[in-house]
């Protein structure tokens, strides 16, 4: 009972308040942004509409500058529940295409990040030499690099899932590497001294002390990494005019000025992001509880 | 009884370089500890007791002077698993249960599972923690955590125990019990024990030799022999012999204490 009430006042009410505010602002923005276009059109047609009739018009254009929330909701509903999963118009199908690249890239990126972190912690020379390069790698704008990677890989015959996944990897290894360096170095001197009295090997210190101590850091960084992976996969779908994926839907939508479709695809992308981050969050909580975290 | 001492320090000096100057933590320490001795280090805080223990354990390198442990360097001795170390803080791994914490050194030693299980059971029993195997450290009081860390050090079954104020955080009753258990363990296993304490009665009750230290720089003020025999019931603490040695230690501490604070 109390947990329920806490949930209502603590989470649900604030979240819903923000949601209502966003929807209200959104409707307002639709009036403001679509209004001029309609005025222009009416002037040429020699008609005028006022008040509510005008407002309703701004909310029901087939190709509006800014689609209204209910238009996006209807499109989203149509392209998820209204079509077959295998259909080329299904947002679920396209989301899955993007998600599979995201997950593959995330897995590779996490593995790479962990390996880099372990190397940096164990080889002092790498701390100085590798870290600046890693940081530099992330200052290169991904939108500029992504087409190059995709085109280069296509030239050597690598197409499909992997090129997109590699862009996810590129974006996601960084937060993992940085977070894990910190996590692997987090054991305090007392625990390191204890391991020294046992004459534990470096591998034993790594497995029995550094890695368990880094678990909270790990989950904090993969939460960032998985969101970055999703962005990487979508960006990877943009340059080559990929035939499937949320990125391809965004591209097709902008090509044909289907703003409603663009927004529906964006919503699908956001839902994917929320699902992924939530999944990581829940996994992290379960693991930390098993490791004796106070609940 | 003229075998080589287990621990032999000659003119040890240790200076810590810190941001705001240097600290002379150990000055001209010369000390021999024979096999099977129970040696207590006693003195005001900051007199270098922990540092001396850490030098023996190869956790700290002396600036100058010589030290041998088991007839070799402290490093070799450590690599041979010569000692078990009980830190002033429990130093349990928060993600391991109590039983798993005791298992830690046994895993590192590569002992088989059944041997680990029996050692965990035996040593948790010794410190009265049976029934708490599956608890995580934060679910135990500070004193219970410290007892778990003692069980962890004992489970290694080393020939030498280095203990840094292990019972400092415990209440009197538990402390008495563990003192008696430690004494029993020492008498039956012939372990060499170096024991840091703040408590005069504890030092006199347990030791064969009491090293009184004084601070700034940390040095040995006096070494007091404490031969109360192997059989020491708790009420030996009211006997005149006991009180005489306790007095001697107190005088030593008073002389060594500088009042420049
Ligand atoms: N790692 C260190 N760096 C600098 N100074 C230290 C360090 N460890 C101990 N000291 C200093 O050395 C002196 C002796 O410390 P310690 O051996 O811990 O004394 P005790 O255990 O007798 O209280 C103290 O003045 C302390 O501040
Ligand atoms: Mg100390």
C-alpha cells in the first residue's frame, strides 16, 4: 500500500505532469508552426478561417511542418498494431533491425571497453599512451565518420548488420573503458594490502577484487553505452540509404516530407532507448542485490 | 633454544616522505623474536606499532637497517605464506558473505573445496560466528566483522600471526573470550604471534615478551619479559606477579611518553 502510494506521488505524478506539459506545448507549437503555411494557402485560395476552425486545421494537415501529438499517435498506432510484423511499414520490424545492430555493437563495444580498461590498469605505459587516443577518438564527429566507415566496409564486401554495429561499438566502448578504469582502480589500499599478504597474483587480484569492486561502475557505464549504441546504429542507417531500420524510416520520411512518419519513427526510437536503459538498470539492480548491496 | 630467531630486525629506520615534510616512523629498531614467542607491541598511537608490523609483513620497506623473517627477506617470507595478518579494520569484501570472506585466502591458496569448507566451519566456530555464514558484512556489528577477519587469518593456518589491535573494537566479555582462545591456540600450535595492543592487561595476559614503544621518532623504549608460564587462566590477572609486570609496563609507557602535545 505504502509502496504504491510512494510510487504514485514519487514517480507517476511528476512524470505525468511533465507529459501533460509537453503535450500542451506541442499542440501550441503545432498551431504556431503550421499556422503561417495555412494562412498562405488560404490567401491564395481566397478563403479565411478563424478561431477554432483555424486551430483544428493546424492540427490536421497531411504534411504539416509540425505534426500534432494525436496525428503522431495515430501513425504510430497504425505502423505498429495496424500492420503485419513482417511488413516493410511495420515500425516494430524496423525497430528490431536497429535493435539487433545496437545489441551487437553494444556487446562488442562493452567487451572492447573492458579489455582496454584492464590493459590500462595493468600496463602503466598504456595509461599515458592509450588514453589520449581514446579521448581523441570521441571528439571526431560521428556523423562525418559514419558514412566513411559504411562506404569503406562496403568496398571490402562487408555490408548489412556489421557496419552499423561497428559504429555502435565506436560510440559505446568509450564510456565503458573510462568507467571501468575508474572501477578497476576503486579498491581501497586496505583491500589491496590484504591481497598482498596472501601473495595473490595479479590475475587473482583482478578476478577476486578489482572486478567485483568495479560492478557498480560497470552498470553505470553500460547504461550510457547502450544509449550511445542505439544512436550509433541509427546514424549508421542514415548515410547509405539503408532499406530497413529506424534510421531508414527517418531518411525516407524526410525525403518525402512525411513529417508524421518521422515523428512516429522518433517515438519508436525513444521507446527502444527507454527499454534498453531500463533493462540495463534492472539487471544492474539484480546483480548488485546478489552481491550483498543494501536494498 | 639457540635456533635462529623467526624475526630479526637490526637498526631499522623508516622515514615516510609526505607532502608537508617527513615522518620518522621507526628509528633504530633492533628486535629478535624467537619461534613460538608471543610478543606484544604496546605504546601510544603514532609510535610506529603498525608500521613495524607492516615492515615484517613486507607491506612497507624500511629506509635503512636489516630485517629477516624466517631467515630470509620479508618479501620471500610473504611469498611463502609465512604469516597471517589481521588488520586494525576488518577489511572484509562487502560483496562476499562471511563464509566467502573466510574462503578468500583459501581460494587464493588453491585449497580443495572440502578442505575450505571444514576450515571455514572450524574457524567461524572459534570466533563464535556459527550461523552467520550467509550474512553479508554490513549485516554484522563492527565487533562481529572483526571476529570474521580473525577467522579469515586463522583459516590460513600460518606459523606466524601478525595482529594489529585485533580486539580493539570488541567489548570486554568478547575480548576475554578471544584472548583465552588465542592463548589456547598459541599454546597448542606453537605459533609465533606479534600482537599490537593498547591494553596493558591484555599485553601482560597474552605475551611472553612486551615491547614498549615511544613516539617521535617511533622507537623501542624497553623490552619486558613476561614469563607467567603456559597455563594462564583468566584470573591470573589478579595475581601479584601479573600486577608487578603490569606496573613495569605502565612505568615504561610513562617514561617513554613525551608531553610535547
Ligand atoms: N603511509 C604513511 N605515510 C606517511 N606517514 C605515515 C604513513 N603511515 C604511518 N605514518 C606515520 O607514521 C607514524 C607511525 O604510524 P603508525 O605506525 O600507524 O603508529 P601506531 O600504529 O603506533 O599508531 C605516525 O606519525 C603516522 O602518522
Ligand atoms: Mg596502528
